[in-house]
């Protein structure tokens, strides 16, 4: 697909001079937006989504209390995710208050205003482009999926901040990216560091490295310049990943034999699970037509691209308009003043195309693409800038498309519960002898958020779930069987009552039976009731 570019009607301004410093008014705008999103997060209340209940709360606690290996698979495969990004929120919620933690997570979301505003100010051609930049920034922050993620602890709309900041570096420094090896390498390294840091904090952000690579590879420049910026961008990306995740890779390698456990075990061969690929998603489409039509098909059925309901026109609009705009530009170059600098348009298109292609191949989970949804208003301006229309008509077309997208979008704010302290409130999770107790978990229900409410001496093992099952003959199951067999104190089961059949099967496979008459309810402000039941060894186990 040709990438449109054209000589500007007006002399292009040096991109490094586009943003020489934000004015006081600019900073007021940015701060107001950040505080507004923090306030909205407080109003919405605590995130009660599946992932929070499964691992966002637990992973921070487990890291701070050195429970890697002490607990086993309590949050399924997510038990072993990098906990670093969850630590500040957990600390604010436990040492501070729920209000403070909620404001923090909302304000982080709102920080996207800064790179989005810098991107718009840098890309737009008119000398006085502040109002248009403000409008495009706010339009980016008010996409349906973007709004739906306010206050969520999944961090997809938070890690977009360093990703978009990396892209902003490329745009602001685009004049030097094509000229000499040293300055091009410096700009590429900073952009790579930012995107690498986001990837280290959450590995699924790595698809944006595809966009970065395409930009650094296809921008003009002598071979020495291309090589320098590619190597520097790659080195910066690796440094960012290691800076934010290197400690965790080492911890997992020591504990499991796989630095990415449980993923890519066909490569790392941890003895704890089967040597299979164990990827993270089943969403990527298969087949040429399914792949080609993917953005239109997920408009009709969100389930092919995410577990949670969503609907937004922005990505499908870009997907349809970008190739049309490319052809349009080739056959009928615009004669009026451009809105977006040609050099900025090239970077935006290359980054969006490369990131989308990598996302489609690796994950195809829509919420991971929220950064491009934020960038879409500026991209739509760049696309329509290729049309041979008057400036006013192009702006009118942008406004109409963004209004249609806003009206068509689905705004679902997920599950939230009321504010209050302590952040997680649990009743019924008590034991007669905590020092000699082991807790077993069964089923797929997300319950790991309850584990921080246990007495610290009690280990928790999920003997039945997505990562381990009693009959799978893996090293992980063998390890848990040995620990259960060697335990001489009390054994308890924690399970959801609607998964009781699975609990009976799993405990029986371990030579245990549930003392149903002594089961009691465990409740929390996030869900339940769950069942806490004593376990005893069955006749076969006692005979052995």
C-alpha cells in the first residue's frame, strides 16, 4: 500500500521547533484533564472486573510477601505475571485509602492527554493549531472503549501513555531521523526505551514494537542512518523491557525454569508444565478473508475480538479509508493547504499499520489496541488530508466521522463496587490453626483476590484450574500432590458453590473428601458467596 506524501504548499517548519515548550495555558489544560479523569474514577468506584479478582490484587500482594513458589497457580497462568505495575495501586489502597487509589488509577489514564496533545501539535501544519490539537486530543480520550476503561486496573489505557510518548518522540524529532546516524539513533533509542518499558510492564504491549520497527525501517535515509536508528531503537526497546521486567524474568527462571512461565514453554522447557506453546489468546483470525475482514466482523460480533462487549467505529473507519486515501492521493494530489505535515503523516501511517499488523498476528484482543483508538482522530485527519478538498470540507468530514463514531460506540463501564476501606473486605475466611493449615482451590472462578485476606502462614494451591488439573501428570501437579501428601495439619477447600462438582472430582483425585456439613460461606465486597470447607483424607488415602 503506498504511503501518501507530498510537498507542502507552505514551507515546512522544523519539527523539533514545533514544541519548544508548553505554555501555561497548555499545562492548565493537561492538568485539568488528568484531574478530571481521576475524579471520574472515584465516582465510578472500585474495579470489580474478572482480572482484578483473578490477579491484579493478588500479584502485588504475592510479590511483596515473597509467595512465589509458596502459593501455586492460584490465579491460573496470571499468577506468574510481572507484578511491578500493580504495586503502587496496591500500596495506595492498603496504606492509604480507596479514594486515593481510585484517583491514582484514573489520573494515570488521563495522562494520555500529554502525548496525544504533543502528537497533534507536532503533526498539524497551521502555526496556530492549539484549538484543533485540543479538539483532537479530547476526541482521542473520549472513544467508547477508552472511556469504558477509566478506573480499570488492566492498565491497557495506562501503558498507552509511554507508547504514545514514544511515537511523539518520533514525530517531534522526525527532522533528525533521516539525516545523520547519531541524532537519528538517539531519537530512536528514546522511542524504543518508552515502548520497551510498556512491554516490560505488560508483555502484550509488545505489538507496538512492530509499528516502531516499520517506522525506523521505512523512513527515508542513507543506509548508515537506517542501520543506526534500527539498532538504537532495538537496543532501547530491549533496555526498556529489561529495566521493567528483568528482575521478574530472573525470578521466574529460578522458580520455574522458564523466564516467561508459563508461556512459550515449547522453547524454554520448564519441567513444571508440558512443553507446548501455551500462547495467550485464541482470537487471531485464520484464513485470508477472515483476516482481511476482521475489523468489520468484530463490529458485528465483539466476541471474535474480546471477552467484554465493545463497539467503536474508529479502527474500522481507518482500515477502510487508509488504502482509499493512498490511491486518492496518488491520482489527485491536494492543491489546498495541508492540515498535517507530510513527514508526520508518513510516520503516523507506518506506525499504525505496523502496530495493527503485529496486533492481528499476535493477539487480536481489541482492548490491547486502545492506544490506536486514542490516536484515531489524528489519523483520520491525516487520512482525509489526502483528499483534494478544501480545508473547511476536510475538517467538516472529520467532525462528521468522529460524531458518527461517538454515536455508534458502546459505552460499558464494566463492573464496579462502592468505595470504602479496607479496599477488599472479606468475612468468613478464618481457621482454627492458621500455622498448620493449607488451603486448596478448585475451579476456574477468579478468587485469588481473597488470598491476601488469609493469615500469611497459610499456603494456597489451586489443584484444579486452567494451568493445572489433577490428572494432567505435569510437574506442577506432581509438586502439589507431594505437598498435599506431606502436609500433616488442617486442609481446607475454597471453591465457588456453582463449581462444586469440579471440586468433588479434584479433591477425590488427591485422596480427599469434602466435609460438607462443616462448609461455611465466605463473602466479600467484590463477590461471593464462596464455600470454605474442611477436607479429610478418604479411606484409600489413609490406607496408603
